[in-house]
């Protein structure tokens, strides 16, 4: 299983946002690991259920423990909703930031293609149009924090944010 082969794999270099954060020194960036908090609770592909890992259990919605915090970034959404995290960086193709945000009562946003660099993200793709649909996306507990985080994440050589 690909998940088990990459869990807690230590990166050989910092993710691109560590470099960008020098403009905004108050933004803390997680560096060194290539695995996100929410990954141990991935939505099973082709099934209508959340994968429950034996070493972590199932992530639950902090507002209602009978419910899910949503898809692949649900772990990050649950952390933000419960106040255990200040901000989150997720990857988004088809809703991995926005759907968990909706399920958990927080805010997620998929930026304009190429406005935010995905350089250094693992896994990646060699497909030339990868950035047309894949992006790194911010998640925050409060709506007013989204524009600030997005400004910090913006690729200075990428598409302008609108």
C-alpha cells in the first residue's frame, strides 16, 4: 500500500512556503515531513466510507462525534475546528480543502491555478497541465484569516490573485 510506504517520510528539503514565509515572519510553517495530519484518515477510493487506521482510529467531527469531518483533509479540518491548529495547508484537486471545511464549519479555499506554487509537494505529477487542477489550498478557522494566509502563500512568479 502506497500510504504505508510514505508515512512519516522525512523530506530532504523544505517545502516552498518556508522560503515564502520570510516575507511574513509571524507565519509558522511545518517543515520536514511529507505527510499531512489528515492522511491517516483518507476517504477510501471508490467506497462510501472513511478508512479507519489501526494506529490512529477514525477522525471525527469535533462538533458532532457521530459525523465525519469530511474527505482527505478531514484531519486538518477537525484540528482547525477544535482550535488545535491555527491554520492549515492542504492540497486540492476536487474538493480536498473545501469539502472538509464545509463539513467542519471552517473555511477552505481553492486558489486560482498557478497562483500558489505546488513545488516540493509530495506526491507530484509530470503531467504538463497538473497545475490547472491541482493546487495547495489554505484552511482557516475564521474567514478573515483566509486572505492573509493566501497572501503569504502566493507565488511571486505565479498568476495574480484576484
